[in-house]
C-alpha cells in the first residue's frame, strides 16, 4: 500500500492555507500549552537550547483555520485552550507515581460526540527514544487512529515535533500531512521516521519540503 507523507519545515498557518475547506478527515494536533515546558530541568536535555516555543498558546486564527481544513479534531492540551464544550474528551493516563512533579495525565479536546475515553500508557516505556520535551508515544497515536479514524482518512498534524504521529500513520496505513516550524526538531523527527521505516524504500513514500 502506497502511503503519502507530506512533511514540511514551515509555519502551520502557511501549510493550512494551501488546502480547501474540510480537506482532512481528522486533525490530531499537539500545539504549545503555554506552560513554558523548557524551564523544566528534567526535560532540559531535549530542549535543543530552545527557550520560548511553549510560552504562549496558539491564537484564535490558528483554531479557526484548523477547524476550516478538517472535519474532526483531536487537540492535545485542550484544557489549556478556549474551545467549545465537548463530552468527547480523551485522557492519556501516564500511570505515573503520585509523587512525580509532572502531570499524571493529559487531556485532548475532541469534537466527537461520544463518551470520554482513557488511554493508559507510561511514557517511560519510550524513554530511550525521547528527543523532544513534549514527545508523545507512538502507541498513543496508534490508539487514536484505531478508535477515531476510518480507513482512507487523511490525517493532519500541525505540530509534528518528534513525529510520533507520522510513525503511527505509516504503520497503520494513513496518509499524513504535517508541519514543524523548528528546523532542529524537524530534522531529528525526519531522522527518527527514517530509522523506523528503514526496512522499506522510504523515499517512495515521503514528500519532504523545506
């Protein structure tokens, strides 16, 4: 099966303006939460000397454009943003000890009119592969695709980061379009995807644009 991956080192607003209304069946996005995660000492080694990318949340123009180009949305950090009421929250339970300083779970807002769901998975299981301070596991994205996507859906990720979403889409057979503004994270993410797909002719599947 031929999978299209359009992964760009660019601003997500520039990416989305190229597409018509409701082009993507599902957007799974993880924008900045505005909590200055780069100030966290334990995650400092993954920051690549970046100091401000997580200081502010996206503005209303971002969400308006996201809703324009996609039919359905899953937005990580949904509890940090001003979004419409929903009953379809998704909770990632990290199975963390109660005494850890980081959040023991994360919330994703979704526009799906269904009961809230919880995914249980410790990020420590992926600790050897961590290269981004807010990296989410591939297993999480595969679970989302299994429960919220349909065969043939086109997926959008506006903040690729470590590109866990790309690896999940590749493994499960979904076309994905996405952007990452930071050149260093983009390069390390592409390297990670290449490593995971080295058993196949990856050049046949990916359209890389800078």
